[in-house]
C-alpha cells in the first residue's frame, strides 16, 4: 500500500485560505481514486473531495465552489486548495487513496485545520 503524508494544515481566520498537500510514497498515476476526507470533533468522517481516474472531481455540497482538489502525477502529490474558509470547516483532514474500486484504501495520519477569529 502507498504511504500518505498530509501537510499544510493550521489556523486561519474565517474567509482565509489554506492549501493542503498529500505526498504519496509511490506513483499515483495508476491509482483508481485519490481524495480528501475530514472529521470534526464528535462527528463522523466525511468525504470532502475526490478524483476518480481523470474524471471531473466530486465535491461535497458544503465545500463546492470553495475547495479545489488537484493532483500532480509527476510529484505523486494531491492538493486541496481551500478558499473562503468557514468555522464549520474546522476538522482533521485526511488524505485517502484507493488502488481499485474494491481495494483496501490507504489513509494518512491527518492534518488539523482550525478556522476561527
């Protein structure tokens, strides 16, 4: 399984921006899906954004229009650009990779994002 390491989290005021990075230990070129999930205190982990193959990315309704997922196959890295951040975006953000549609997913350890004034 590929190892995933997230970075880029931190504290930001409402309306601000952050860019998360997910570095993979191996090639992501042929991976079926790469995505970002988040988990807020007391809540279940939820999908934020994902890319399946080279299809158009999927976004949760809560982040659509504010977040952008992208990947750089040459750098084996997936990004999550987060703009117009809101306090409800506060959570631990996890990177996820799925080698195939029925395969076991890999997860990173997560990076904390805190949005507050």
